[in-house]
C-alpha cells in the first residue's frame, strides 16, 4: 500500500534528525555508564553501541525498502512482526547486564530527562496527520495522550534539580508513561488495515512502514520503552542500596 501523500522534506528531516539525536544519546549513555573510575567516557563501549545503533537503523531502512513491509493482508502484518521483534530485543536489553549498568550508573535525572524527546515526537506526528499521511487518531487531538509524559518528565527533572523527590512519585510517572506508550502502540495497531482492523481511520496507519517514519516505532517507541524499564531497574537498585 503506497503512502496517501508525498511527505515534505521538512517532515522527513524532522523524524530523521530526532532519531539521530536519540541514537547519539544512547551512545553517550553507554559510554558514560561504562566509564571506569573517575573517567567520564568509555570510548570502547561508546563505539560498540554506535555500531549497534547503526546496524539497528540500517536494518529499519532495509525493511522499509521491501515490498512485503507494506503488505497488510495478514495479521499480524509483516511490518508489525518486525516491530514486535524489536520490542522483544529492547526488553531483553533492559533486563540484561547492559540494562543493569545503564540503570545503576546513570543518574536518575538523565533517565527521566531524556524522555522529553517525546514532546517533539508528538508534534511531528501531529504534523504528519495534518499532511494527510498519518491518521489523526494517533495524535494528541485523537486517542494519543502521550504528550503528558514529556511534560511531567520535565517537571520531575526540575524538581530533582532542587532536591530529593519521592520514589513513589517517580514510580507513578513511570507507570503512567508506560501505560500511555502502550495506548499509542495499541492505537497504531488497531488503525492498520489488516483483517482485524478496529479503527477505520482516514488514512489508515501504513506510514510507519516507510522510511523515515519507520523510525517512529523502531527507534522512538523502543527508546521510550527502554527508558521506562531502566527507570524501574534504577528505582529497585536505589531501594536495595
């Protein structure tokens, strides 16, 4: 299924730049988390993470160029199967030794603050809907309330800068953010034109199988999920210590 409209260069550049920014953040996070002793940066770990990020994004580009990625005759459609695999890999990373290192060595304020990227993400999705590429149901004018997550994350960051914040408050934000993320993913799946389609939107949700929009589920959503799981691990570690 082809895109209903030709996306503007600005819209494509916005998604690409945001994904690159997130990739750079994860490279920085790994480099910092694996820095031994008083060092602020571990170049080896950062380079390994950079290679993984490049392979990840390259795989998404490769998938978006395949005809089967844009077919919706079965459930789950092929593009959704790829996303499910990426979510499983993301969850595995979160509960691996890598996830433990990130959760215990990175300041909690960083794990909260990076989720602010979801604010420009929501604005880009809204722009895509206005351009007739994405269904309006996926925006904050429809069924997507995820814009609350970055706004509240920003408030928590400011509060943490001023002093200690209750772990219960952070847990509450994390649970809310995770539920809102699940709602976004569920809305996207229901709006796909597969045999079990629930939301019959105009246009249907096919844009996320095309590059660079495939970076939305493949990078943005996976980053948000990884961030929430790391916060849970960080809070458990803080409680034990």
